[in-house]
């Protein structure tokens, strides 16, 4: 008898807790259908009050979960159809993974995407700013992956490879000014997709400092 009660009250959906499940089971055992329906609506509202992060679009999920917690015994005039009982046993859909091999796994795919954006930049100064920003990211990733054997030339070679030779910056300039050092001040940022699409003529723009906007030459502060 004790084992049967323990099984009966085992929590099916732990995110709701045992008390909500007991209420769902209790409502499903009510003899009067109209009372069952009213009580089920009240239980849905209680769940929403206890979980304020749930919005109106979660209503069907809550109703489905109440049916599940009742052991699919809840028979009410609800706003949504009763879910199929095999819902709990369905295998989740396979998660799609990005196709295509990542050239340098220690950098990740996002670096490749940033380089693709940088290649599209038409302004030379803005493109150089993008290369410096990407180089700083790549240096930080590379130093985490391999601390012993490192040189800015490695980063430049990798940028050249990933951009198919379309991105260039002088190696001596990078070394002399420490442009790939992560503590070097950056006066630019990569654009978001919304910023890129809103810029004139579809051109991707990097925000620069005031001197660049005024037509002056931007110098990297050391």
C-alpha cells in the first residue's frame, strides 16, 4: 500500500512541484464535469501566478502539462484539445548542426563570420580597424590554445587563409604598434546585422573615433 501511494504521487513534471500535480489529480477525480472545468481553469491561473515569467502564449503548454500531471485522466471543456498520451514518450527532434567544416577549430565559426563581414567593407581604414579587432580576438583564442609557440605572423597567416587572401595588414606595423595586443585601446566595433542593413547602400560600417569622422587620420594609442 505504501509503495502504491509513493508511485501515485511521484512528480511527473518537476518544474511544477508535487502540490500542483496533486491538484491536477484531484481535479481529474471530481465527478461534476462543470466543476472540473472551472477548477482546471483556476489551476491554470494559479500556475501562471506562481510562474510570472510565463506569458499568454504559454497557456497551451500549461494545459498540456496539467493533462500530463493528471495521468491524462483530466476530462474538461478546455480551450485546447487533450494532448496525445504518447507525448511523453516521443523522441525529441534531432538538433540541426551547421554544415561545413571549421577551418581552425580553436578560433570557432564566429571568427570566420567576422572575417566574411570584414571582407565586405569598402573603406580601407574601416577594414583595417576590423582586421585589428579580429586579430585581437584571434590572439586571445590562440594564446589560450597554445601559449608556447606564438607570433603575430601566425595570426596574419590565418586571417589571410580564412579571407582567401582578401584581408591585408602590414606585419611590422602590427608588431611595432602592438595592434593585436588585447590591452590595446579599440575605437571601433563590429556592426550588428541591423546596423549593417540600415547603413546606406547596404555598406557595412565600423564606428570609428571622432577624428576619423572629421576626416582626420586615426592613430592607434599605445
